[in-house]
C-alpha cells in the first residue's frame, strides 16, 4: 500500500454496536450504538486518516451509522452481504463472527476498490421507505384476503373485514405521501415523468422505479437490467451451451414492476406484442397466456 492509497475501514453493523477493522493497519475497534459510541468511531477513523467506510446492508441497522459517517464527511459504500460472504469463502475463511466480518468487508472493499460509492440522496431514501411500506401493506392485505376466503366463522370474517378496511386506508395515505414527496422534489418528479411516458406505466410503477433504481439514466441498459435482476446469464462450459437464467438483483423492485412491464410489453409495445403472440401461437411459454389480461390493470394502484 502506498501513501496515496485510500485508507478503507470495514464496518460490521449489529443491532446495538459496530465492529470496525482497518485491515491495512491491523487495527480494530468496537463502538456501541450510542451518541458517545458514534463520536468514538468518528474520532478513531479520523485519527487513522480513513477516507472510505464500507458496510453491509443489514436490514436497516446500517442506515443510522451511514448517516453519521456521511455527516462527518466520510465516503460510505453499502455492499451486498452475500458477495462479502462468498468472497470470504473463496479466500478460505470459514469462521464467522463480528470481528472477522469487519475484516472481510474491509478486504472485499480493498479488492474491489474501483466500485463507486452510492450518491446519498436523503429524499429518495425517504421515498423508498414509503414505497416499501406500501408494498408491505399490500402484501399483508393480500394474505389476509386469501385467509378470509377460507374462513367460516362470522366473527373472524368481521375481524378480517375491519383490519382490511384499516389497511386499505393506510395504503391510501401512503400513496398520497408518495405522490406528494415526488411532486415536491424536482429531480424525482422529472424522473417520474420520463418513466410515465412509457405506455402502460403509471404513477405506482414510476414511484417504484424512482425509489428503487436511482441508476436509471446513468448506466447502460445491460447494467440496469443486472441491477434489477432481469439480465440472463450464461451457463456455458466447453461445447455445452446451457439455458440462460436471471440471477440476483433487487428483488423487491423486480417483483413490484413485473406485471406492469408485462402489460407494457404485451399490450402497448406493438413490436413486443407481435413477438409475444407469435411465441404463444407456437406453443411457447404457455403459462404466460393469462398475463396480458392481468397486466391490463397493472398500471393502477396495485404493484
């Protein structure tokens, strides 16, 4: 490591603490999730001239620490924990605990140091929380509606009806908050307008994409499809040519926009519509026969 190389810290985030490792200096630190613990971490990083902090996505626990570090002018990168774990296994590191995880995150970040850090946009982050909350309530409503179909007890049906009514009311409030957030933020509103210009895409789809795919318009189509998890990957070896399958990506975004995309492609895009109908006529993808009918309503309030 030269004097000009950036100093990277790997941070493993737990519910009530973080473990940090500056691998190049063989230094470790543990800090509790308190105001004093956060000040201690910042002072320690500055003492050792750290320039970039890397941590795994940890179900939301990482957000508070990332915010604190960004406010202290540290570059922050959030990485996929599956990639870090695969990296550790490839290096023969089978043991796993918080201190080891912090070291592996640091090593991973040093190895893939060319990857850019995410641009922090607090407004988009708030929008993403709203969008995910709405999707969660819709999933809850769907499960409860399914249960109600098989419920015999009148009392249980009445209880379900009251809860479903309350859930629907909260979904409407979230949809209003999402629309207001996008409208009040010029750069988000501009992106939403572009997305909604696609025939078959409406406000719900644009909100999902604005919240979950900030890279749109800044990366190539191939990179965007990989990020969302719809890029087909090769399965070849020697003369063998295997089937292509999609892997990875942001599952919640992919699930949210799947039906709108099917509708936009098979109902509104004349080239793809003709291609789709030709495949069906030739006996391909029989299970997709019913999708166009379902997709016709995909641009409404359901994801």
